[in-house]
């Protein structure tokens, strides 16, 4: 039986006591622990099945907490304030040199830390009441599709986890990650804030960074069913149906709506028992870049050449 949804006060007490609480953000649900509690943070990795060297984002209640977690005296430190002013609360994560005392468990041993102020009111209320940073990856098993509802979290991580229910996430894909720890700003992951919006504040941004991050593994965000990303949905569908495969399609649409529904659709289609998901590539730019990034990684898991009409995934 699932636990009933906790209220905010109970969730705050649970986090303060070293427990884990899944909570809604505007992007996807996060699996949170007090970021300064290494034992609690280790539980996140255990629950997700995530390798320990993959760093977590620390979620803050407000931008004024930045200096508790990051050093702003590097070459790009002066960009953090204007970027935070323009995009926080919101779907932007900044990578900065870490301040003294930020646990290795959070940063995966890196000398940098990822920080963001989420926009969802329940997330901010939770973090403000805890009174300190909350480390949280997306609340899914490592490599799988991120959850955008409380029910998805329970389906991924089990019925005994504490889950604050804040409804369906409005952005639907993870935050944009901008690395400010080097010599030039670098986009590590496209997301809810577009490259153009970043460049309007930070000047030219390099695509792709020097840091390896798990969300940047070639294969990630993957449904169990094989997925093909294409501009020609009808052609791909016909090709696979001709081989006797059962095909479901995912059409691109208006980008905000497409992003908002993307992961729920992948979960739903994954349960239909088809052999192949054929997803239409989104128009590039803005959220389309984030959608195509996730679908490209989802597609990497099962190259089309491995598809087999007799496959039965049970
Ligand atoms: O929208 C989001 O960002 C969601 C919500 C819950 O805030 N969180 C999320 O966390 O997507 P996660 O752990 O699933 O993905 C965070 C990404 C990972 O690819 C991680 O490697 C990268 O952020 N990251 C975190 N700290 C980093 C660091 N110091 N340097 C480079 N990459 C970092
Ligand atoms: Mg994730």
C-alpha cells in the first residue's frame, strides 16, 4: 500500500531528520535530501541505482544563498548574479566552483557544484522551511525516464517513499545546465531556458562542455521500448510495420505542450506493448533543442538494427 501524501510540515521534519522526500519542481520531480547530510545524500544514490561519481544539483530557496555553496571569484563568477536575476526561480542550473564544506557526496568529488532555485511554489516552500540547500536528482531509476507526476515517482521508486504531490510539472523536461566554472560559459544540457535567452544575459555560450555529466551520457532518459527519432514518421512506421513490428508514434507539436507531455507520453506508450516507438523530431531552437536532446539519448539505447519482430519484453 502507498503512503498517503505527507503535508509540508511532515516533509520538512522528515528531511531534517535525514530522510528522503520526493517533491515537484516545474521541470520534473526531484528526489531530495539535505545537501549537507552525506548519509542522506548517499541514500539518494542507493535508491536511484546511480553511480556515486555523478553529481547532484543543490536546490536553493533563493539566489541570496548562492555564496553559501559556490565561489564567485572565478573568471565567470560575475555572470551568476545576472543569470540568477533573469532566470531564477526557474529551469536553469548553474555550475560554479564549490564553496568550502560542500560534501563530496553531492559533487561526486568534483571541485564544482550545480545550483538552482526551482520555480514550483511547493519546492520553494519546502526548501525555505528546511532552511538550507536540498540536493535532488530527478526522481527516477538511473537512466530511465524522468517523472512528471507524483504517480510516476511512486511507480519508479516504490510506494514507501515520501512524495509531496504538486500536480503535473509544467515545463516537463529538466533544467538547462550552464557551466560557469571554466573560461567561457558552456551549455552542458539544453532545457527549459533556451540558449538564446542565456546568451542575451551571458554573451556567447559554447555548446557542450569539458565536464562529463550523466545526463550527457549518450544513452539516458530511455523508455524500455526501442525508440526511433525521425523527421519522417509515416515512412519509419511503414518500414517497421512491413517487417511485422507493432509501432506507436509520438508526433511533435507546439513545443511547450510537447515538452510538458513528453515523459508522460513515453511512459504511456512504453506500457502499450508495441515493439517500436517512432518519435517525430521537434523543430530546432528553444524547447525543441531540449526535446530532441532527450529523444536522441532515449533512441541511443536500442539501435534500429537490433529490433526483432519476435521480441517479447513481457
Ligand atoms: O530540472 C532538473 O534539473 C531536475 C530537477 C529535479 O531539478 N534535476 C535533474 O537532476 O535533472 P539530475 O541529477 O537528474 O540531472 C542533473 C545533471 C546531471 O547530468 C549531473 O551530472 C549534472 O546535472 N551536474 C550536477 N552537478 C554538476 C557539476 N558539478 N558539474 C557538471 N554537471 C553537474
Ligand atoms: Mg535525471
